[in-house]
C-alpha cells in the first residue's frame, strides 16, 4: 500500500444493490460481498493505487449503487 493519503471514498446505497458482483470481480480489494451477495467495504477509503480499479468497479454496477466521493473535512468520517 502507498503512503499517500486517500483522496476518495466509496459510497454504496445497499438498497439499490442487486448482487451482480461486478464491482467485486473488478476490484476485490475494495468491494466485498456479504452472504446475500450485497456489496460492503472493510474500509471505504480508497488507496491512491486502487483509485482507477475502484472507479471501474463502481462504473460496472448495473444498479448504479456505488459511487466515489472526494474526502473532505465534512465527510471524512466513514
């Protein structure tokens, strides 16, 4: 892992997640699937070296249930 500070965090609307698992297939380091096949994160902060992969995983979601947000002082707590 890089020593650079995360600039983005992943956000999910689990009520929209349909359990396709495309996000986890593309970026398994960030996107995890629970027993019902719904996405969750161990840590939503995205290391800089995973940012492109995380964006691809979010973009692959057919339900548009995942997106990335910049980390600001207002939303820093995840």
